[in-house]
C-alpha cells in the first residue's frame, strides 16, 4: 500500500468533509437528501430537477485462499447525480483502486492501481408508492473500457440495469430491493442481480440498515453477500455513513467502508 497516497487521501477527505459540514449548516432544505449509498441497494427516487448530488467514500476489502491474500483499497467511490427533470437524473461515477497481493503474508511487488471504468447512466422514476404498491425507478449504466486505467481495463464494455423498489413499513422503517441484470466486465455470460435492504431510523438524524445482495451468473455459481451500516444526517444536505460486511458464499472475507453524501440545491448552483 502506498503510504504517501493514503496520507494525501485522508487529509484531502478530512478537509473536504469539514468544508462541507460548515457549508451545509447554512442549508434550510425542508426534506433530507436520499442517497444511493452506502448499501448496494439503489434508492427508488431521483434527486429532483436542478439538484446536484455528490456521493463518495472509501472501501477496504480482502479475500484469502490457499495462503494467497488479496487486499483492495478503494480511495474514491464517487457518484455524481444531476436531475435533468423532476423524475429523471444523469449519473457519473468512478473508483480509484489500489490492489495488493500477499503470499504467506509476504507482499508482492506487483501492486495494481488506477481507475476502474467510468459509470455512465441514468435513473427515471416510474411510479410513486400508493395503495400498497411500491415506489419504482429504473436505472441503467454503461462502463466503457477506454475510460479505465491499464491495470483495471476489462476486455469488453459492461452494462447493467435494475428496477429499484421500496415500501414504507412505518414512520421509522422501510425496505428497498433491486432486481436486474448485468453483462460484460471480462465475462461473456449474463448475470441476474438482486439486493434486499431493511432500514430503520433511531432518530431524525441517526439510522441503520442491514442488507443481502448478490449475483446469479448463467453458467457459474451464485455469489451472495451481506452488509450492515449506520448513517448520520449532519444536515438535510449532508449525510455521513460507515458500514461493514462479508460474503456468504465466497470471494470476500471482509468489507469495511465509510463515506459521505452532499446535495447542492438549484439556487446554489452557479
């Protein structure tokens, strides 16, 4: 792991976070922001016309098999969402990752680092929650290979889509779930994807969630995961989060992450 890069990332994150906290305290937005992080379940609503929303964080995940351990440090998981219409948003995202391999706890020299393919996409609201029917949105993404660094460039462009649905259970709890499919990213087979998340608000500012998610490839074994985390609403325009998880089947021993989401309203975009 690159120590200078870690220090630079942490220092920049802390500086940006304190800047956003100070700025967000001036906000008088009537409704708290709704985010697509930290869980794998995408929200079933768009950000709204003219709204610009930033959602980012850092992730550490690890997996060990036959004394070979891989560690990935994702320094940035940025997702930028912008509302073109009240029910339609554009989405841009990217990750910067550094990968480390260890054999018998000895670090190899072939450290990988760089950007994964850009996420280019859209989300459109389809239906509001009414009479027992869920709120529904449709999300689609493409991941062009030319946008990735050499270490993380797949052989083919990946695409995915999902329907995002949610139900309000009470004033303090709700469930959300996604159903969809994905193709590409060094795999010629299609895979169904799913998520199921339960959220609970202890107070107006402090909440938690627990989630199951996974993928079911056409010709390979299914992969299933779980994670859980907490969120804290600093203001209606700024949310902090932290979470952890692991795989139920295989592929991940530990997942740790934290991040924040920030909303810029139309009258503050210049």
